[in-house]
C-alpha cells in the first residue's frame, strides 16, 4: 500500500494565495522515530512528558500539540522542524503538466502563516490513525495529571466523602 498523500492549496490572502503543496507521509519507522525524538527533546527542555504520552511517539506530540515544541532550545527543535518540510513538495501547476511536483525551495513559501499551516497539515497526515477515543482520553488525562490538574473531576457522578 502506498503512503498517504494530500495536496494543500493556500487560500488565505497573501503572497502564497493559490500555491499548491504536495505532502507525502513519512515511513512508519521514520514517523515513529520523529515522534520519539520530539518527545525526548521536550523532556530535555524541561517539559513533563508522562510515560503514557511518551509511548505514543508522534501521536503523543498530537496530544501535547506543536506548541509544546516552542520555547525549546533551537538546536533541539530545528532538525525536527526541518524534517517536517522534507515531506512537502511544491506544485508549480503549469498548464501542460498539472501533476508535476518538485523539491520545496526556500522561496516557494513567502508567508510565515503558510509555513505554520503546512507544518500542521504534515502533522495531521501522520496522526489520522490516532482516532481511538479511549487512547486519546488516556493520553489527555496523563498530560492533565502531569500538569497538576489531577483534581479535575472526570465524571458527573456524586463524589464520596
């Protein structure tokens, strides 16, 4: 079976409006490694990553959010962010070759907002398997507990004295 792909066309106003980008899923091994390295970078940066989330790899990043990588030492995050862009190709859209793609060049993206959108699309492509609601709930509870939110009620039943 082939890796998943999506085409993202930028619809926001700005210099990138109308540009199209072709995103291809990483291999399973590379995707798992990327997620684990991202979570380890978070731990090295002082973030409290619960064991339940650490075992989820890339899905754990989905639970924590890409924002979790912000504020980390740039030397830890830059390689991870660069690897996300290795999944993206530019679609110049010439009339005679509408399905042509090529390696992404720095000047293909002119807006920071486009870069952030493409990162989010790369992440979504890789975590669409993460739909098991029980697993998602468990991971969210682990994150909440690690952030000191363990006193938050989790049911609507009456509490016992």
